[in-house]
C-alpha cells in the first residue's frame, strides 16, 4: 500500500457471485463507490458474476468491500473473492464498464 496523503492507499480486484446481475448491482456499486470518493470500475461477467476494480483510501475501499457482501436489495450474494491489485494511475472517478 502506498501512502496517499491522509490515509493508506489500497487497490482491490473483487468478484461477487450469486444473483448479482439484473438487480441493479452495478448501479448501486457505482453510487456507493462515488459516495466514498473511490476510483475504479464495475462490470458484469459472462458467467453471471460481477467484477470490480476499486482503489483509493484503505478505509473507503474496505467499506465498499463490506458492502459487496450484502449488495442492493434484490441481490443474493453467494460468494465474494478479492485480492490486492496494482494501482491503475489512469483511473479518475468510478464508472460502469460494458
């Protein structure tokens, strides 16, 4: 982790499996990440999972990761896998990837 000003920097790759497509998971991830002032992206995967790359303040990244275990109403999260990721310095803001 790099020190980025006030807090520790962290980047994660998160994979969420279950009933997570067609239940506004990406849109709610986008809003949550933007509220936490994180950079990254979220996208649907062909196997029905959702993949997230998130980076920013360690505390905020941890809060988004915790949110992923529940997701929005209507979602059923069966499994969350995550790993540390390399920083993508080109990312500014959070968005949905198609």
